[in-house]
């Protein structure tokens, strides 16, 4: 009979509705005889024939259940509910909407696995994926959860017999999830004399949509994505016939797969001779590597420069463990800095091998970088920390995403030249003007002292300034000081908001508006332009209602002063404008009309005039 396993957590085999405990799978008449012949041909087998026969019968039943469509064969299955980092902390449960589970025979990796989650005690051969709380492992002195965690997942068990199990995620890689960090711990029996291919193992397998392993996506060290029982590994500790590796952090690099589907599988497996077991813990998936004994690296943004002749700095911790005598063993790191422009690798810089300290800075002279295109304005960079200890490679950890670097977008991690304050001001002015030009709703303006004036829309910007009229006395010796009759020279001030004509101010709202000041004169400058105070009142000029906390129900931020500097003359019939952003915030306000008043609109008017003056000279004869 095909026996359906039960999940002690209550969520077992929900994805396998076709499993049936009532369907009998018959064995061939000569099954035992063929298994005995197979058993006799195996060299170095570590279990007796009765147990080997029982394992073979179970495997025959499992594979036939798949063949007869009684169980679901595991295949990476993308799902709209499965996210790259969902349920990565394992706090409280295994979410079967976020993870796939499967189990099978280590001799079949990565062949036919049966899909499903089956949990249970560590001493049960049918415990494949089990959520565990913080405790001490029953076989070795390590925690069952990573540091600062309350829950983890154990894949595998402490029963020998060719068992193998996995959990996996399938998703489309985005730039934000192109680097996956996770913590792991392993416990394995340590067979003597087994070749590496037959040792108990923990495998981090990363494949693309076609099932092909993604090159370079994961490395435990030395280019291998498998971790096997190895008492010579300085991070493995020994207890009796077992070796174990306490919690460490590792990193999966998916930068070559952005926009593509990948599957990440965590696989545990017994030894290939059937006599030894191994299991692993997974935790803090999509977390950080802070505190990892295998070393860490971080970009030190504050210490780094970001333009011109400067430096790019990284903080690091070195790998550290203890030998059999309890002495501290410290490793080293080499930092590789790859510099990109327009997505192409320009050059690679390497630090010395660092065996002490905690920070290294690369000195950067952008103009001397090989192949640099100065016209592009900047470049991107990615750093890789290559860690090792006692001549053993521990893999690498990366900062940034190839080829766009630390910040999304091209050529924006480091600027070739440092911009001056005036350059930055000009860029900001242009940026604000671009944003404010898109505002479609306008507030109607008028003279605060003459609210009934019909000339509310008059600003002079369309008609242009009038010529001045001055009438001094004809007798220059009798000229008196008189008041010049100047035209009304004022800038045009407008307030706009909203990205759609349908936008309106609501009683609970947060609107970003623009105050725009324009100069429509070609020979006049408005200097030191300042709006000293902004106030919102009701339509009669009275204060707005206040909330229970004492704050006004309608606010404008900032309330002033707002500085515009110089509003220069317009040129080539193009009006000269500057904009500043304000926020109008309403909380529990009453509906109705309100008044936004600008106090202390101060500026200096500077007029530039050019004219020709002629004087007649009379020459007397000799």
C-alpha cells in the first residue's frame, strides 16, 4: 500500500490532492531477487540487505506513485503568490504559498522528487521540511535558529538511508532582489574513506527557467555550490562521528538574471553509501550578513567621496573561527572594485590581501581611468569581497549590482567632476521649473486690499511694460527733483498644483503646489526676491479652525521665508521664471473657501537702459 505521510504541523501534502492511501502498488514477482543482485554489486555499501531492501521498496512505491499520477512529481513552479523574499524569516511557520517542498533519493539528485511538505521529529525518516523554534540541536551544540531569530526551517533528519529533501523558490529576478542573502547551519555524520561525491551534503542549486544551473550564482568556496562533510574545513567542528558548521551567512548573485525566471533550491542529502545522514537549517533568507563569522563587507557611503579626485571606501570584518585547541584563527579578504560605464566594464582595481583592520579605500582619479568617457559625466562600480581562511576559499560577497552599480541607473555612482554650488543651483532651478510647468490648476490672484478688483488677471506679462514718461523743465539750471513717473514694474506670481484637471483640494489632503515667479521684462531684473510669510485663513481673513492637538486644520509648509534670488530679464522672447515647492496640508478641515495670503513680497527692481546722447560743439575761426 502506498502510505500517505502526515504533517505534524497540519499543512502537509495540501498541494498533492491525488495522493491516495487506498491504491495498492504491486511489486514484480522477482523484485527481491533483483534487489539482492543489485545489492551484491555495490561496493562499500554500509547497510545490511534487509534495510537496503526496505529502502528500495519505498523508493519503488514513491516512483510508481508519480508514474501512476498518484503523487505530484516535483518541478519548479512559478506562482503569483510566491515572492522573492516572502516568508524569508520563517517566524512562526513554513508558508507553502511562498515555498515549494520535495523529497526523494539522494542517488536521484536532481531527478525525480515527490512534491510536498512533510515535517516531524528529527529522528524520523519521513521528516523532510520541519519548522523549528529556537532551541539547542539534539545532536551537536548549536542553536536551531540563526542569531536574533525565533524560527527556522530544518531540511532533512538524522536517519540514514539515501534520503534527500529540498525547499525552493521560483521567481522573476528584479534589480531589488538581484542579491539574495541567507543564513545556514549544517549537521552531518562524517564517513571515513568516502569520496567527496558520496559524502553527506548541503547543496544550494540555482537554475534558470530551462533547469540549467546559472554559472557563478553561488559559491561556498573554490567554485563549488555544494558543502560536504569535511573535518579539515576550519569552520567545521567535530563531535563523535559528526561534523557541524555553526550559523554562517552566504550570498546568491542573480545579477546576470535580471528580468528572467530562476529557481533557488536548498537541498540536503545523506551519503551515497546509505550509512550516514546529514541535515541543514535555513534562516534569515533575504536578511543581512551582519555578524557572520565568515566575514562581511559594506559600502561606507559617508566616508567615500562621490565626485572628482577622491576615494571609495568599504568596511569589512575578517573571517574568524577557533581551532581544536580553542585558539582564534583569523582569515583575510581581498576587495575587487569593478568600474562600469554605460554598462561596460572599464577596469578592475584590487586591494592588497587584508589580514587586519576594518576599512579599505580605493583612491580614485576619474580622468586617469582606462577607457573613461568624460562626456558621460560619471561611472558605476561594484565591489566583491573574496574571503578565505587557512588557505581555504570561503566564497565571496558582493556590493552593488552588475553593471549598474550601487545606485540604479547608469553612470551615476561617481561623478567625474564635482559640481559647483552655482551648477547645482541651476540644475535644481531647471528641475523645479520642469515639475511646476506640469501643474495644470491655477489659483486666481488679486490685490489683497482690493478683493473686488476686476483686474484680477492682469499681470503685464502678455502686454509688456509701458515706456516711462518723464517731463523735466526745459531750463536745465532750474531743474527740480521730481518723482519719476515709472510704469508698474512687478513680477508675475502664480500658484499651481495638481497633475490632472480633476484634482482638487480635499478636507483631508496633502497637495504639493508650486509658487512660480516670472519676469516678463527684457530690461528689468528683480533682485533678492523673497516671500517672507505665507498664511492660510478662511475666506474672511480669520484664522482657520484648529484640531484637538492645537494644530490648524489647514496648513501651508513652509510658512516662509521663501527665497528666489534674482529673477533675471527674459531673453529672446522667453519669459524668465523660477519656482519653489510648498505643501498645503488639510486634516479634518471644513469644506468651503479659504485664502492663501503672501506677506512681505519683497524685491529690488533694477532697470537697464541704453541710449545715445549727442552734444553740439561750435568751433571759432582762427
